């Protein structure tokens, strides 16, 4: 299973910073994570199943998207993007 | 003691006090997050707040005894083509436990348990005209929900920019209520649903009467929103966002004119509320105590609210400048309730 790492309110809602999750793609992984941690529902993925506009997902340090393939030992970081902030 | 709930670009603020003695900030919640709208439901004493995180999406939170809980069900159907973008307004219904919430993209939610859980009103979401709906500058926002005192099945909604929608059967069916509305941003004679209502308020003692601030135009309806008569003559500008009424007087309405759609600031640098007591035949400026020069404020559609009625009607409005002003005498005199808050999105008073 891949290791999903969370920060900020996502970490609080999920009950911890690191979670082992199964899934073949980023979308599958995050869907499973939100399903297993109901308090996270809708916080990373919107109703369409897309990663929210101002959240970035990195797979082993490289920017990924919903369709990025995930291997068993991959590390997936879910981070708020700088683009979401405003003065 | 009056409590004001002020939704701002950087969190929710509660202010307590009175126009005569001043206000103090007693609460800041959701620090750093845009709070588009918040109110306290007097029936449950719960605060309901729409928090629109740019990172994590729109959420509705319910506050009770200092603790916040995320409400369930404030979302669009999973796997569809749209996502909820924003929560614009939350309004108590006529039945115990019932609340309505309006959002972008032009959606209505209903709660029957005091706001803890919600369901999308499918009849509006799946309305056959929806493919032709177009957003205003603020998105496809359902921002006005006018209940009918004593008749829970009757609602009037207003959307930007999809005009007025009426139901008499609790939302099973919907019809337009746009007769008489004229959009200056469309060619003359154009038949269009693209009607940009900015605010809609019902006169509770004569519920068939409604007042509307339009995107250029102030209107009145005497037939429950079926048709509209323009009443903006006498205002320095008929452009603006919010509108308020005195619940005791069905002939009353208050607006806050802005210069024009191309210059959404108070005209000539003077902040003035305009009041009618004859259903829009005449308007009187109310600016005693408000900034009278070099004040170019923008007051958004949810940032004007009242408490009480008659001569003791309290009125409050906030601006994107971070100022909040209040009147304890139905607009005759005004004072500053707060300055230097973040840009104000909404103001609501406790009942």
C-alpha cells in the first residue's frame, strides 16, 4: 500500500499525518482515503472526484494528478497550493 | 444587547453591544478563512456559518456552545459534472427545524434538523431550464430565499443571473416571477432568463409584497413576486446590492445605492442609506453619522440586516473596507460599530 501524508486540517480530520492506503491511481487512493476517514469526505476531492483546485498532490516528490499511477511503496503528499491563498 | 455576526474574508466575527454604547468583538472563528454568511438561528441558538475555503471547498458549520460541527449533505451529487462552489445564504424556514441554504451553482438545500444535515432540492437542481442558466459576476448564486410567514410551502428565490423563482408546493414545482423586470445589460426587447437580481426581501406583514434590488433598478411586487414595478426614481443611483425592510411597515424598504455597475462605490464619496415609507414613491437619504466625504465604500448583498421593528428598528451594514455601521432608530442616526475588520461579506443580527 502507498503511504499518504497529510498536513494541517487534513491531518486533524484524518486522525494522523500518515496513512497506508491501497489504490492504483491517485484518484483511487484519495477516494479510498476519504471513504475510510469520513471526516475527510469532500476536503481533498470535490463531488466530481477531482482534486480540489488549490490542493497539490505529489507522488514521490513529483507533481501528480488524478490519473497518476501509484505503486505499492509510493509516497503521496497532499498539500495546500500557494495559489489558493490571497491577501 | 445586540449580537452581530459578521462574515468576512478572514473569518467570522461576533460583535456585541448597541448603536448607542458601541460594540466589542467577542468572537473570531475560522481565522483566515472566508466566511460568506453566518447567522444564529433563534429557535436553536445555533450559529450556522458558510465557510468557503479556497483550499478545501465550501463547508457549512454549525456552532453550539462554543463547538463547531461540519454539517452533512451540503454537496452536489457525486460523480456529476459540477461541484458546489459557494454557500451564499442560510435562512430559517417556517417549520421547526427547517432551514434553507442557497449556493453556487444556483442550488438550494433544505435541512429539517436545525442545520446538522441537508439535502439538495432536486426539483430546482434538475429543472429543465437549467442548461440555459448563466452566472453573474459573482457566480451562479442563489442568494435570496424569502419565506412566507405561516405558509411553509411558499418560497420566493432569487438567483444571479436567473431571476426570481416561486413555489407554492414546498419546492415540488417552480415557476418564474420575472414579469416587468428589465435588464439594461441586454438589448431592448430581448427575452432572456439572464436576470441579475441582487437581493430580494419580503414584507412580512403583507407577504404578497416583495422588494428587489436588481442589477440596475429597484423594484416592488404586490402579487407575491409574479410581476414587478420599478420604484427607483428619486435614488441617486438604482444600482446596489442589499435591501432591508422594516417588518412593521409593508411600505418600507432601505437600499444602499452604489454609483453604477462600472463603479461599485458609494456615490460622490458619501455613505447614505435611502429609505422609503411609501412603497417606493419617494426616497429619503439617511446619512446622519455616516461618512460624508472621501468614503468610497462597497456594501455587498448579504451585508445589511435589521433587528426589531418600528421606531426601534436596528439596522446594520458592513463594507468591504472593514467598517460596520449601525442605527438604533430605524436609520435616522448612525454610528460606527467596528472598523478595520477584514472585508465584510455578511452581517446578521440576533432576533
